[in-house]
C-alpha cells in the first residue's frame, strides 16, 4: 500500500480524490501483473480424446472441437479404438446407434436386444438428424478441418484394426501415438475425454 494514503489509525477518512488516485494506482499495478504473466503463448488450447465410434458418440467431439475452434481455440482431437471409425472414410458413413445399454433410449433393453433393433434405432436417429437439418458426421468433420482442428488417428489402433492410412479423410493426421496425445493434453488449457 502507498505511504501517501492516510491510514485508518490517524482517524482521517481519505478524500474522494485520494481514493480515485489509489484505485488508479491499483489498476496500473494489476495491468503490470497481467502483462508480466501473459507471455502471449498463442491461442488457448483444447485437447479431446475420442474413444467411442457409435453414431451418438461421434457428435460430441466433433461439435465441441468446431465450436472451440470458432472461439479461437487451437484444438486437437485424438481418436483411438472405436473412436477411430469417426475418421475412417467408409466406416464413418455407417456408424450405428446401440439400443442396448443406453438408459435414455425410449425402449427397454430387452426389446433393444432383439435382432435388427440397432439398425432400427440408427435409422430413427438418422431421420431425426435429417429432419432437423443437423450436420452429418462427415459435414462436422469437414467443418472442423476447415477451421483448423487437428484430427489425429491413433497409430496403435490403426495397426490393431488393420486399417490403412489411406482409409481416413484427407487432412486427418495419422501416425500419432499416446505419447504425443499425452504431451498435447499436458499443454492444453482444456482436456476432455469423450
């Protein structure tokens, strides 16, 4: 605290001018602290790990990534295991919605286990997506790529599933391992596991 500001001990209340001077002094100090700690590290970063490849789980990482990119975030989405199907050009067009094990599905698990129910619930969701003019998985992926989102395909999963790097959409980064994903998460301001 400045020595020229009256203390409470001398009993005199500071004048309005003295208070305004003190506020200006504090604001200048805060600005100096902000300048000292803001090292211009570039844009904020978001790292998303996508592990699921069902139709309903393809949307969250794609929507979050493109929205964050629209807000100026540098975004990477690391796709591993079944999440890799979202980036696979052929498999992404045939993602399913499981009727079993989803407590919000409007039918009992017993009915969901019947043959053909996954196909039926997938078609119902695809119709709802089309009727509401919601972007498709392919459109959301394209939007993300256009906005600079880096979609990464886990190399271990590529090898495990027997995929070829040419199977993925243009612009997808292949050959990425867990170490790179962990480093990316460590540097990110926001980390999400979907």
